[in-house]
C-alpha cells in the first residue's frame, strides 16, 4: 500500500508540472523574445489618402432672437394667459393689466376733442361771417384779425386733443400685453395682483426664438483664411447658398447637429489673434438650448495625400514631441520624429516626418532607443472603425 501511495503522488506531481508547462506555453507569445532572437512587431504601411482637415472648437448656443416682454403702462396685473416654457406666437396675449383707468382716460380725451372741435366750428363761423364785411369796412380790420387768431388757436387745440385721444388709446392697448415675436417663453417674472410699470418698464417675461439657433465660437485668423480659400476653390462641402458646412456635438453626449457657417466678425482680437464666428443650426426638436456648451467642428480644407497612422503608434518623448517607430530597409526599428495634426477617429494625421511607403510599428516588443533588429510580421489590419467619427482636437 505504501508503494502504491508513493506512485500516485508521483503521478500527481507530474500532472501539475505538465499543466504549468502548458499554461506557460499559452502565454509564450506575450513574453519577451529569447536572447539573440529579433523581436516580432506589427507594422502598418503608410499610404496617402484624401483627408478633410477639420478643427474642434468650444462654442455656446445662442437664440436667434430675444425679446424682453415689459409693461409699458402702470397698473395691476389681472391675468396671465400663457404656460411657462411653452411656445407662443407673435401677437398672443400674455398679460392683462387692469384697463379701467385707461378706458376712463380715453373717454376724457375724446370729450376734450369734441369740445375742441366745437370751439373750432364757432371760430370758423365767425371768420366766414366777417370776411365779406371787412371788405366793405363794416367790421374793423382789428376785429377780423382777432377772429382769425381765435380760429388758428382752435385748430391747434383740436390737433392737441386728437393727440391726447391717440395717447389714451395707445395706453389702453398697452394694457393688453402681447408677444412681440414667436418663440419659447420662459417663467413669468410677475404674478396676478402685482403693480407693474410704476416709474419704469417692468420686465414680465422673456421670449427666445429657438428654431433655428446660433452657435458662437472663436477661431484663429489663420484657420479662417485657409477655410475661406478652400471654400472659394470649392474644396469644402457647401450648402445651396455656397456657405461652409459645420457640425456641432453637445458636450458630454453623442447628440450631433449639422449646420452652416453664417458669418465671421470683421475684427481680430488683438490679444488672442482669433475671430468671432457664428453658425446656424436647425432646432425643430428643441434639443439645443441657449447657453448650452457644444463642440464645433469646422473644415479647413482637404489634403488629397494625407498620411494617417493609428493612434497607438504615436508616442511622446520627454519634451512632449510626437514620435513613431519605423522599420527601415534593413529591418531595424528606428525612432522618427513627426508632427501631428488633427485626429480622425482613432488615427493621427501626420503633417510631417513620414513618407509614402514607410512601415510604422503599431505593436510588438520594440522600444524607442538605438536601432534594433526586428522581425516585421504581416501588416496588421488597420482599425478604421472609428475613422469616420467626428474629428477630434488639434494635436501638436
């Protein structure tokens, strides 16, 4: 029995050792190469391809039109006729201020106008009667001149009375507060029973037109000039009015919206060298709200022979500069300093430092340093799944 027990223990130890060797064999590809063996690396051969240069910039959503609804006459608010946060149309009644005092003022002004017209009628009659009499000297010239003066004074009084009637009518109309523009109205700033318009035009509410909306942002003047040149040459996507197309993404979400560039400011900021730009975007669903932070993507032109490499191939040195590892004709890995532009999905646009046909290392055991012999494996399939994503920020 003792011999059998020892035999079974030896078999168990052999099985565990075999399992350990099998696990080690499974992870052998991830381990370092053996001494004297060239490390295996994965490469991508750089080929030129068309690439639309774009820039990501921060921006803010602004309404196309903003109207502050104010009380233009003094009085007590009797009623509010809208729901806060709802859409209103121009001319809709929003507030009703007590109209009774204004009706009374209108009646008084109309009475004064009637009195002025009666006085004018009497003065006109006196002048008509005295006009033939003054010719035969039956009426003195002085009396006729006085009657003429009273006629002109009555005419002026009637004109003033008419103006008072118009003013009283306007005040009565202003007691019914209507929407000056169509848009979305915010919260009411007063409630029923509030005294408004006393010595000032009291704010009652704010209406903002949110379809379409603006996106305001700033861009360096050099980028603006390149964009204008590319737009004039027809190298950029344009709408029917030949305006540059732009896009925005709501910060922190995947919500995007396409629009076009509306205008650029005529002044360059002296401190930053940037120009204020504005884009316009449809907003029928109300997604974009005033003050919302967005990322604006503008096109700068098209590089017909752009060189793009996977993001994982680009490393940073101690100075912050970009570099890649390339395999030369002698199958040696060498460091190549490059200048990156913008990122397209998961690929960097290389502005300078690479040429058509360069083999860039994207995986393996090679490290930056002295040129070392490597074993380049067949090219890795490029990961372009994210290549069609919205361009990211500018690199360096």
